[in-house]
C-alpha cells in the first residue's frame, strides 16, 4: 500500500466518497447540502469515470506491467 501512486489513491478515495454519498442519498440521508438526487448521481458518475479513466496500478504485477509498457 505504501507504493501506490498518489493520483491513484486520490481518485480511489474520491470515488469511494462519491459512492458513500450516493448510498446515503438513496437512503434519504442528505450528507451534502444539495436537494436534488440527480446531482448526487452526476457526482458519483463523474468521479467513477475519472477514477477509472486512469491506469490504477494496485498490485505489484500491474506496476511491473506499466513499467514494461513505458520502456
């Protein structure tokens, strides 16, 4: 976990926060001061697409594969 790229970690944390927000909104708990359920869905979708658009290497094998591809 210590060698995970900062960008990967940031995107993953933001994605999980968006998912938690979406779940809480679906349960009727409004964690953000927004009234529209659609806004929560849009936030989750945007973070999900942004988070997985990038190459997120979590495992040692994936990091080695990326290094091999770059070289």
